[in-house]
């Protein structure tokens, strides 16, 4: 979707307090250096081959059992969990899809108290970006007075679908200042509303509860997510420290390493080191979007030839049916920078993505695709109806600015310049360069 989406999925408007910018040119103070290679080098060279081999052996053994007895829910559930773990470690989408197949088999053969297995399957569908499928599954059994567990999954699905009325209803029914699962969802809700201060306060409370609980899983999730939010708020040192805490708990956590790479690139303006980090983690965890992350840095270095090769490699990979709709938002933005045929393809994908989940962000992509396909009036109408004043997400605001400008509404476009200049860290150097070139035309 946005260039930063190719790198690190961030959730709100950021404020880069070590940079200042004007609407006519990009002037920055010398960036403060918060990272040190000594802090994270050992995680880059992590050798998890023995663990992966043991995990694959467990999977092979369970596959043999399932081949003999395809109705044993315990074996099916264990196989699903192992395959999901392997996907998280090695990024082979076939493992994710096989894990979902096993979750479906569990549901088909679970006759006593099936709600838990259905919720787990719904969450797997979310991971595949099959949001309507997840919603339909939940509606098939979660009726009447809902359990807290079902309410939380319903909230997650509603947020993905852009059904914010239902999401708020579910959140209100869960209100509990001492419940970890409520707090992280309340944080997500406030992030959606653009209240980053409240989001961080809620996440800090949740993190305290996770630390008191002693649960490694909750602590790991809390540290990695609050690191993101601190980055959004311009608290770069705090963000970095919590990525390191994540790695200390889980040395194989590539998400935290990506976060550090973004700090090195976007905040410290050190593309060489950011590339070193990314290339290292891509070797062991080859998600397709690493190609886009590396491509952005290549573009920053004026290596346009290799940047284009990487973008094309990404598009070729994610065109495979196994990925389904998982990378649609990434694909749209890349295709819109291509030729007329690719722009038309982007418009089709954007229309389908809105049908899959109509959020302000997906609607903004549709508007932008309309604009790039020469229909600026429809782009403006769609943006005004579904996006403007409905999201604080920087790329959606950037789309609004460009659409307004192309429709001769420069005064309205200028209202976004303050927020967008403050989002320099999240948007990254390449997007900010393009932004300043855009507004110089006003």
C-alpha cells in the first residue's frame, strides 16, 4: 500500500521529533543515532537450522498419522500449530495454507465444544486475509450471548472489515481495565481514532499486566507492538529498546529486526546498514515484501535499475494463487507506478479489495487507482465519501492531498501538510521526497 507497508506494518500517524520539514524543501537536523550493531548482530547470524529440522520432522510424523486417521482432532490440531509455526519462521505460504486446511479438518471433526476450534479457524482465515470467510464462520455459531473469547474475535474481524459500529459494540461489552485482551483491543480502537497518546497509555498498561503474568507469549507480543507505537510517536529510543527486548525473548524474531532496520534507514539515514539487516533476515525468512523493502532503499540510493528488478520479482511472486488476497494492498501501489495495463490491473484489484473489506484505507487505494487511471472526479467523490475525516493514516492523507490537488482544490490539500510533514519517520525518505515535489506544485 504505502512504501512503509512494504517494510513494517505501522498503525498510526507518527511524529519524527528529530526531523523538521518545510513545504518547499526537506531540511533535517542531523539524525540522532540510537542503534548499535553490537546490540543485534548476534540475532542476524542466528542459526536455527537444527530447530527447523526438528520441527519438520515433527510435521512429517504428524502428516503420517493424519494420513492414516484423518479424523483425529488432536493430531490435526497439533499439525496445524506446527505448520503455522513453520510458516512464521520460514515464510513458505504453502505451510500456512496447509495449516488452515488442518484447522478446517479439526472443525469438521470436532463434535464436543467446537467453539474454540472454530475461533482458531477464524483467526487463521484472518491471517490469510479471508475476512468475510472468518466473519461467516463466527456467525455460524457465535449467536445470542457471546463469550468474551468470541467477542474479541468478532472485534478483530469487524476492524478488518471496516465495520466500526460493531467493533465498538464488542469493545464496550468487554470493558475491563485489568484484562490484557481488552486493553490491546482498546489500544487498537484508539489508534484507529487517531488518539496515539491514549493508545500508548493502554499498551503500557497491557505490557505491565503481561510482565506481571510472567507469560512469555504476552510479553513478546507486548514488547514488539509497543515498539511500533513508540516509533509512531517519535519515541525512537523507546522503540529501539523494545525491539531489543523482543529479540532477547525471541532471538528468531524477524519482525523486531525489521523494526530496527526501519529505524536505521528512516531515522538514522543509514541505508547500507539497513540493507545489511534486511538481506540477512531475508535469507532465513523470505517473505515477498522484503523485496519491496530493499527496493525502497535501492531507490533512496538512486539504484533504480535494481529497485525495479526487486519490485517486479515481488509482483511475480505474489501473483501465485497460493497467496490469495494476502498482498493485495502491496500489489496495488506497485502496479499504479507501472504502465497503463498495470494501472488498470491495479484498479481491478483495488475494487475487489474494497469488496473484501471496505475500510478508509482500502477505499483510499481505490480512489488513488481511479486517479491514476484518469478519473480524477470519481476519485475525489470516493475519497470524500469514504476516506476524508475517517482515517488519520498518513498514506491515505497523502492520497487525499494529491486527489484534491488534481481536482484544483489546493486550499483543502494544504490542510494535510502539517500532519504529513510530521509523519516523516513513518513514511520514509523516498515518500517524503515525492511529497515535497508534489506540494511544490501548489
